[in-house]
């Protein structure tokens, strides 16, 4: 896969900081003058004729108007950062983009952009999504999937991601996630929703120091 170019294009973003990170040699400008001719600019203003005539003398990325690439969409953003290294993102990572909170996902994308490797997990290993899928099944496979995930993610990442999953299950209809992920959230809520708050409180207050043992106790508490 060839690198995706955003130069001289209009790009939809949630936060211009993404573009600043990906293009550190570009200046951010809301207004441009003749002094900006020939410069590299991330333009956040209105793309009127005068502004565009100045921007087109150099290199620009515009954040307003009819966009040609959508960095606000997680899968599109993932494809963009992978393209820098002339690769397509593996399916198991594409399928897991809804599982991260915003800060964690942005961290992963920026890490991949810099070093060419997705943090927390090896790309050919089981997606953490399978751990979430196991949360609605029998307890033993659930525990087994937890330890499989631990081979790829630090314990704290598994804990925090699963807590985010539980939190999302409390307001399924408000979640902007894939239909498949939304169905899984509903399944979990139907099975363990009434137990989740007490189980989380008990995990926080647990005297158990070993994080794996504390997590296993938590998993059992979701099935009482």
C-alpha cells in the first residue's frame, strides 16, 4: 500500500492536534496573508478564493469545507497511519478500534506513526475483542481468554479496557460503535449488568495485591 497523502487536501479532524503531530513542519493558521505564500500550512479558516490562492503557492492541509479524507473516523485514521509504512492494518486491529477510549487510541496511532509497531499487542495475536466476546460465555473460557490477552497487553491495559467496555454497556444506545460491538455490549449488560457496579467496587477495594488474581476474582463476581 502506498502512503496516503493529505497534502493539498481538505481533511476532517476531531482535533487539529492530530495534524500538528503528523505534520510538525507545518504552521497552523486561521488567517493567511501574502506573507504566507510558499509556506507549509494547516489552514483552519474559511477556504475562500483569496485564502486558497495563497495556500496553493505552497503546501497546505485545510480543515474546513468538503473534506477529501476523514481523520475523525477511527478506521480511516488507522489506515492512514499504517500507510506511512506502506502496510494495510491487520483485520484484528481494524476490528478492535472501537474498544479503545480516545486517549488510548490516539496514543496507539501516534506510536505506530513513529515506530511502525502497534503498542500493547503483537499484530498477529488474538484481538482483545475475543476477550470481550468471552465475557458473555462460560467462566473458564472467559478466564482463558484473559490470560491470552495478557500475552499481548499489560495487565493494566486489559483492566482499563474491560472497565471501559463495562461502562459502555450501561448506555448502549448512546455508543458510536459498530453494530457487532453494540450487540456484544447488550449481551453483556443482559448477563452481568446488574452485578457490574458491585463487582467493580469490590475489585477497587480488594485486598488482593496480585493483579491477575484480583482480575479473576472480579470475573467471578460478574457471574454471581
